C-alpha cells in the first residue's frame, strides 16, 4: 500500500439491508475501476474490536484515506482517532440533496475550542456518510475530487521541501520512490473472509476532542468505570465495553456536546454537525430537552435505570452531577444561554 495512492475503505452497514448492500456494491464496483485508488471493505466500523482483521487493516493504512460509513462524519472521524487511526480532518464537499442553501450559509462550523487530538500524523482522513445519497455517482465524484486534492497537497509539500521548483521528472521520481514499502515493511495482506467477518454489536461513547475541553464532568458522572485519563491527564474512554447498551446518559451531561453515541437515534447525540442554526435547534430541543436541567434529570434517570439493572442503588442527582450546569439557573449566562436567547428572539 503506497503513500501516494489514496486508500478508500467502505464500512458496511450492520445487518443485511438489501438497499444498503446494493449501494455499497455499486460504489465498490465503480471505485475499483478508478486509477490510483486502493479500495477495501470492512464491516461496520463502530463494532470492530481491537483484534478484528478489519481494524488491523485500518491501522496499517499509510497516507491519506477516505472512509465511507453509515455514520455521521464527525462520529466516524473520532471513532477512528480513538482507535489510533489518526489524521487531520478532511473536509468533504459532499452535501446531501436536501441541504437548504440558507442553512448552508448559516452553518459555518464553530472554530474548534477543544483539546484536540495528539500525535496526529501528516495525512488527512475524509469521512463520507453513506446515508446522504442512494446512488453511487456523488460518492465517486467526491472520491475523485479528494484524490486530486491529496495529490495537489503532496506535490505542494514536496515543492516546499526542496525549497525550489522541481521538474516534473523529479516529481515523478519522488512519486516512484514513495511506492516502496515504508521502513522496508510490506503492509500485511488480509484474506477477504477474515476482513469481512461480522463482529458482534457494541455500544460505547466516542469523544470528539475538537470539542472536549477536558472538564472531567463525564468521568464524575459515569458510575460504571467507562472513563479514565491517559498519561497526559486527558479524558479517555478507557473501558468502553463497560458502557450500558442503549444508554446515552453522559452525552446529556457533557457541556460541549463532545460525547457521541454513533448508533443513537437522536442526530445530536449520534454525531450530527454542531454549530449550524439547524444543529442548535436539534440540540436544544432534543439533546437538552429544551432546558439543561431537563437534560440532567433525564441523564440521572437513565443512569439510575442502569444502576438498578446492575443490582445497585439508584443515586438520582446526588452523585457526580455537573456543578457548572446545576448552578446554571443562578449563575451568569454562558455562551449556550446567550445563543438560546438569540434564537428565541429570532423566533425560529
Ligand atoms: S464532559 Fe465532555 S467536555 Fe468534559 S471531559 Fe467529558 S467529553 Fe470532555
Ligand atoms: S452511557 Fe452511562 S455507562 Fe455509558 S459511559 Fe455514559 S454514563 Fe457511563
């Protein structure tokens, strides 16, 4: 696998939905005809554990990568990052057909204020959502555009590197050299039947570090030992399989909407973009239930249900509730309050 070829990985849907399988197959059939691409298929990304061959394959990919999944791009990107498959976020230009022009203008992403990822290699990872279109053409066009963008970026870097203007012959020689295995190691080959072995379903939180401020409210709230801290004292999903299936409680407690449950039915919790006017409407009415206090109460109820299921005592709102948000009504208004007020004033 070369650093100058673009790796494209399609992550299958859970189950055997024929319409989804048909779309996956038509995308793969079209992509393998494209020059300069390495195309692979893995099962549903969220379900891959550390020993799954699909995960080992993803870990071995060098260079830029496009991942097509049945997940929001934000969920896909931070899921990969959590598994050590890191890169810079590649901006997709794919817009679902029903994207409103006005919304698009209003939906400039918020500047990142989170702690970000660490040890990010010099490559880009683009995540495309397979729910956006039910035909393969838009995805093929976007992969072609990304391939051009990645090639231009590599060539610009090379020009900078040699501090001059290499001829096309020199560039060609660089590109051929880059086809050699890195450190003399070939990327291992995987058998398709191993790669596509269907994993069991999983449920755990994924942290969006572009939003996470490391406030530690989630670790205080979760009483099931899911969260921990790494050697840099950064919050971490440490024991992900301790999380209780179907429960999204801590995502309601996170003040930054940084906790994603990719399989949850509510878009704001499943990783829908944050920052758009439409996004805020979703967040305020569905994630926070229109009020941060309602959200905290709901989170406490969800947590109690899991405690009781485990034979433990319910604790209600007496343990691990976020201080900043419980004092919200009395305290000065924060950014979210101000945005809510602004939206109320707009009456939208
Ligand atoms: S509550 Fe949210 S912002 Fe705070 S540490 Fe946890 S994920 Fe990060
Ligand atoms: S959903 Fe519940 S069990 Fe899972 S991490 Fe959050 S608080 Fe812990």
